[in-house]
C-alpha cells in the first residue's frame, strides 16, 4: 500500500508495549526524576488514561529516557515530554482534589 493509506495504517498501529533490553545500558536505572514521577503518578487510575498515556507512564516509571520511549512508541521525545507533563498536571490536580475532600 502506498500513499496516505499506508501512512494511516502505520500511524494507528500501536506497537506492543515492552521494556527493551538496551545494548548501551546494563539495566534501566531509577533516577531521582523517575522515582519522583512514579511516586507522583502512582495514584492515577490506569483505566482513565489513554493507551499512549499508559505506555508513557509505565516506560518512564521503568527508567527509560524520553528519547528511548519516543523510539519505542514511534513518536518524538518532545511529544513524550508533553504527555509526561500532562500526566504530572493531572496527578497534581487529583492529589489536590483528594486532599480537599478529606478535610
């Protein structure tokens, strides 16, 4: 298939989510940023997230960089950063709402 039909098929085909074995790293390392991100987003309801948001959340919490996640998902690292920022914002908003309800 050539032309725009092939582009649509490639764009909407979701890659299978897995954390790849990276040649240049012995193992994925938890950095202070990834630990903080995982802690901040731990209370988010996974069923209310889109598939892409769920993938970014899981891979980022596993210690992958923005560029590595972008390659894995077929998107730019900037787009991964934007999704991560939206997840953080959503997590903070839910945390504030939850705190206000418990007082």
